[in-house]
C-alpha cells in the first residue's frame, strides 16, 4: 500500500480541500493509500468496491471515527452517526419512523408553500441572495414540520446558526468557531423545547418529530437525555436546512447550462430526477466519510489493522473517469439508465438507508430539490447579475462566494 510520507497530512487536507485525496490517488496510481491524519494512522480509499467494503458493518464501526471538530459543528456529540450495531439500528429506526413517504410529502408541501409566499417579498427587492433566502425558507419549513415553534422574528438567526454549523466543519479559525457557536446555541434552544414538551408545558402532535424524539426510549429502555434528544432533533432539521447548498448549486447549473433550465420547465419527472442526481454528483458538498476497523482483516492484498481510521473519498469517487465518463462535465443524461443507489454514487452515504449509515433524509433531499428545480425553472424568472460564481475546491463545504445573487425576481405562475 502506498503511504503519504508527510509526518501528518491534516494541514494539507485543510489547505487542499476536496483535491487532497484525488491528487494522491493519482500520484500513487492507486485507489488506496496510507497517511497520517489528525495524529492517527489512516487508510484512504475511493471507488465503488471501496464503498461496498466501507459499508460492511461487520468490518467497520463509526464509534470514535468522526473527528471532534465535526461532532462539535455538524453532527453533535451522542448522535446516531457515532453509534454502532444494536444501538445504531434502534436509534436509526427513530429517524426512519419520521421519514415516511407521507411525512416527506408534507415537508415538501410546506417548503413549496413558504417559497411561493416569499416570492412577492423577493419581487419587491432589487436584489436577493438565493442561498440565504433558501436557508430561511428551509429552516421555517423544517421547524414547522418537526413541530418546533419558530417565530418569524427568529427565523434568520436560527437559519444562520444551522448554516454555520454545517459551514464550519472544514475550516480553521473564525468560520469553525462560528460553527461551534451555532451548534451550541441551536442545541441549547432545542434542549429547552424538549424539556418543555416532557414537562407538559408545550403540546405537540404525537406524529411530529419533536414528540417522537422527546419520548424516544433508546435500546436500553431509557429516555434520551435532554441534550441527546436536542442533538437528534437538530440532526433532523439541520440536514434539511443544508439543502440550501444544493439549491444554490441547482441555480448555478441552470445559469451555466440554460438548456437544462428550459428542459426542466417543460420536461417530466425523469428529467428533473436526472438533473437533481447530476447536481449531487457534480458539485462538491460532502468531501469524505470516516469509519474505524473493527478487527484485523485483509482486502485486495491490503491489511486493515484494528482501530485504524478509514477514509472514503466521496468527491473523488464521483470524479473517477473509470466509472463516470467525462466526470468534469455536467451531463444529467448519464443517469437515464443508471442506478443512483449504487456504491459509485454516495453523495449522502451508501448502503441500506433503514439500517446503515446512509442519510435518513436522502429521499427528502431529492424530493425537495426536484420541487425547487421546478419552481426555479417554471414559476419564477430572474436575472443573474455579474458576481463571483467560482467554486473553490479548497473550501469545504464549497460555496459560491456570492451565495448566488438574483435580481428582478418575478413570479410567473400564481400560487396553487
């Protein structure tokens, strides 16, 4: 197995961002190499075979694999992402009980209604920032759906905190600490909400995420602590707000490929699905995933030692020309006859969504993106003024510096 010679490559990872792993795969002409990251020996892999191996829960565990700076920003401590075996399956079942087809339809409908309601306000402005406005709509919709009251006056700051929590995982300095602060404030807010529900001071329907999480009993039969319940409730709302990145990417794709915007305006669901999947493949969001080796084993001539950190390159897997012809080109039609649930396509993880570490909200993400793509292409017109739309691969998560500024927004179809 090739090995990166640096004493520790952590700073190189933060400096190079999404390019760190692909550059070394190419340098070593190998889909696997060793490195020292965060003071630990690590094995880095890419590709469908590596993905299939990575999601073998008999060989890998998640406990202790997620770095502290990610737990303190994106995931939260004590959340489902760090659990294994029976504890993970039991906690994951709570998430999947919330993500029913009916529940997904409800959240998409709430989002659609709020988006259409915001259009007159956007029309009255000379210019708006799509990323910021999308985050506020998604935050309001997600909280309403979960059963968490969110006064209109609190929408912006709650959305900004949730965005900061996601935005801080791949940074040093102020952006990282802003993410920690955003998560800390969000957890404290929801911890109080959970406490009020349990004490009977706040009523919520028993089919809402707030009630389900507040009264969930873990695999040991005990109620979650108020802090853990807040973490998991946040892990239902926060990923939905993070769809703001994908909405910005969709607008960028429509700007760069106007033929696809026209096609979405008149096309069918198959066109919308292909567009959504290609946005999730082409644009950089989740850079990599981590796990730990349970017990020693050998695979493809390589030895995996117990406790070793294993990194799966998401971005590099999606840009591997052996699996994706012309990977640097935006070609939604590549998904016409392609299974979007294979291990070569893992924008939100892989494996069994009911039992494994695939994101519980992946189908919700797809449904929301499909609907917003339709609205952007068919229910509103706008102009994209001159601005910096470049995506830096050094920034994790990648984001257009401008947030996608739009002007002269007009609603072209009455709300239904």
